[in-house]
C-alpha cells in the first residue's frame, strides 16, 4: 500500500501550508497561494496532492488509484470523490481523484503528530490560479482533456477493475487512429451539441469522440468512448 499524508493549515498572510509525508521519513511542506474563493483550504490541499502524485510521482511513477491511500485533513475531499458534495466549485480540483486515481482510498485524518522540523527541510511555494485539467494521449490528436464522465462510460461499456480504468482507457486511446464512424454521428453523443471528431481503436473496436477545446489555451476534450459497430 502506498500512502500519502496531508495536513493543511492557513497562515496569517492568507496562504496555506500543506504538510505532506510519504513513507516513514519522506516529508515536506508546500506554501500555497490561492485565488479569492470559497473553501480555498480544501482546494489548496487537493492542488498539492495532485502535484505530488502526478508531477512529482511521490507514490510511484505512472501510479494509479490501485493500492493508494490518501490521508486528507478536509472532509469535503471524500464527498467530492464520491460525487456527494454540493461544493461544485471544488469539483475541478478533485478531477485527478476521479480519473487517474479512481479507486484510491481517501481517509479523513486530523492527526498532525507526524509534522516536525524535517518538513521544513523541503519547503516550496506553489501559486494556484485555476484547477488543472487531466490529459491522456489520443492517437492522431495528441493530448486531449479527460473527464470523469468518459472514464465512467468506458468502465460501463468495457468492464474491468475500477482501479485499472485509467490505465485501460489510456492504453486504448493511445492505440487509436483518426477515423470515420458515420454509422453513429459524433454530435449525437454530445450534451452541448458541439460537432465531434472520431478516433477508433480497430483492434479493440472502441470509438472515441473528441470535441474542440473550450478555450484557445486548452486542448480538445474527449467527450465519450463506446463500442464500435459489429464487424
């Protein structure tokens, strides 16, 4: 079991110290500045968790939710992961938990006895302006944004352990190629009626639907994935 411990407290200057630990003695603290928003403390803790797990590989390279336990100091995080929170403004900050790290165990723990001067030996600063999107590689399209909805649909259509959903989806998407799935128009899959494009994994008979980016600085978004027509 890989374990990541987090504890967050607000500083007098309005920033947040997010203390973290993996293993017995690997620990540090990230001083986070947040935009003016409700529940900034929760968002700060989630932002540091994502940075440690995704960017720093603190619990292992290419790690997913399998065999991962995250101790958090904010109870809202568990509700966000279970889709039981009314704090919709925090949902994008928890996206990494519902995509790549789906299936991870999240435990609320207020214990801070593990916080000691060793944390200060690895102190860094982090400025958060907005939540970070999650990406996977889609053949012919490069990196595309991933939503929790796509992962849920993929699991429903193709099964497998929930903890492997991200790995399975990422592998299938990488082996896809741009193609035509005219038997089912891409636009019929999209809630917002954007015109979609297709990528197809012919070996596994999986159709991926991609829609244009919401913003010039964002990447195209993977809208859904479903089984292709019978051969």
